[in-house]
């Protein structure tokens, strides 16, 4: 049986507790970051920096807040910092990513219109379902984390997500067909 460590254990400098938390969350965090950044290198960098920060600043961890929440918040901040650095570096080097081709402009238009349509569809979904969907897709939370935060069962979370995805699929297929006919 795996021993469960607390935030307090890490705050006290328990290396086994830290190692256990690292093993439990490193892959989850990596794949979440990979999905957001589309860069294996950047995802790995942020994972490493996150756990270094957790350990070096362990005295500032809040024992009342779950360790996973704190880890993902730290990672999010570091990811944003890294993306800003990357953007500033590109700007400094004079790299301007422009592609004024007709296809590119059309793709940008379709992407923008699709995002608007998704927001319109989501606005018709009851508030609880919208909240569950946003926590899953925008915050990267697991079904269990969402269930715990909203005091509902993981099956309810699964129901909301599958229902919303079904609605989105149907509406977006029709919408994309309309876009391609223009």
C-alpha cells in the first residue's frame, strides 16, 4: 500500500514525501503542459522548474490547500513566464511570424469563427455543465478533481463532459459545413 504524504510533510523537509509527490504528479503535469505549449522541451523545463520551486520554497506551501492544486498553480505561472520569455526572445531576434497567404487568412477566420461558435453553444448549456467543462478543458483538471471541488460525483462530471461534447460535435459539424460552402 502506498503511503499518503501531506503538505506538512513536505514543509518539514521530508524527502520521501517530496519524492512520492514528484512521482505521482510529474507525468500528469508534463502531459498537461505538453498539451498547452505543444513543446516537449518547454513542458519538461516547466515540470523541472515547478518541482525545484516546490522544494526550495516548501516553507511557503499552504497545508490547507491540496498539494496538487499548489503544484499546478506554480506550473501555470512558470509556463506563462517561459512563454513570455520565448515571445520576448523572438521579438528581440526580429523574428516575425507572418503568412499573408489566402489560406492562412481563411484558416484564421475559420478558427476565430469556430471559437465564437463554441462560446455561443456553451452559453446555452446550464451553468453547472459549463463550469465542469471549463474546469476540465481550460484548467486541465481531472474528473476527480472537478468532482471534489464541486462536491459532485465523478460520474456526474463524466456525464456533463460527454453531454457537452456531444452537443458541440453536432453543432460544430453543421457550422463547419456551412463555412466550407462559402
